[in-house]
């Protein structure tokens, strides 16, 4: 019986030894997870704030127009529209009313991100493809993301790129001769 008691003590020591290595492994995993969270937060906080781009390219104007709309800087957004639009809003007030009356086309009440995807330029005309990511809550367990793309057409007018048409963030009435009523 002494042999059996001695074996039990040895087995208990082995289990205890495994328990110590299990605790060390668990601590290492927790420390690793904490380090990853700190790195993720750091990367997020250190990203530069979005800003306006130079206005000498079609993608710069497209970005700036959308960024100005997002920031509520309607005077600046208005300046990027081509005055040659058939229904060009004749004042900032009409432009702002157009946005409010067509809010579904501007999606300013949604959590979205916008980015220039590609540019196809041919002399004084350009087409800019924009990628839009729309975020929405998905119930109890989280949120979802939906991605879409749309095109903006720009034209070089008196040395400046101006928006002449867009599938998104653009009032359809600006394309009609009678404008927005």
C-alpha cells in the first residue's frame, strides 16, 4: 500500500505541474489578447483625420464634394457643382433645400464611409467610381455592413473640375431643365 500512496503523491505532483504550465499558458494568452487590443486602439487613434484633397484632379473634387456634404459645409459642396447643369440651383439656399428635400439620395442620416475607388479620365471629362459602405445595426448580436458603388461624372470647365452628374449624393432635379421646384 505504501507503493500505491507514493504513486498517488507522484501523480498529484505531475498534475500540479501541468496545472502550473496551464496557468502560465492562460496568462500568456490573456497578455497577448490585451496587447492586441492596445495595438488596435492605438492604430485607430493614430489614423489621420480625413481632410480635403487638392482640387486639381477629378478624384480630389469628387472626394471634397462628398466630404463637404458629410461635414455639412454646403457652401463648399455647392461650389463643386457645374453651373452648366440643366437644373443648376441658382443659390446656396436652393442647393440646401434640394439636399433636404432629397435626403434619401444623400444618405446623410446614415452611418456611411465613402472612398474614391477609380478614375477614368479622357481629356476634359472624367468618371469617378465611389465605394460607399453603409453600416446598420443587425439586431441583438451586432451590426452589418453593406457596400455599393456609384459613379460621378465631372467636366473640366475654365480650368476647374466640376460635377456634372452623379448616381448618388446628387438631386435628380439638377439634371432637369426646370430644376428643383
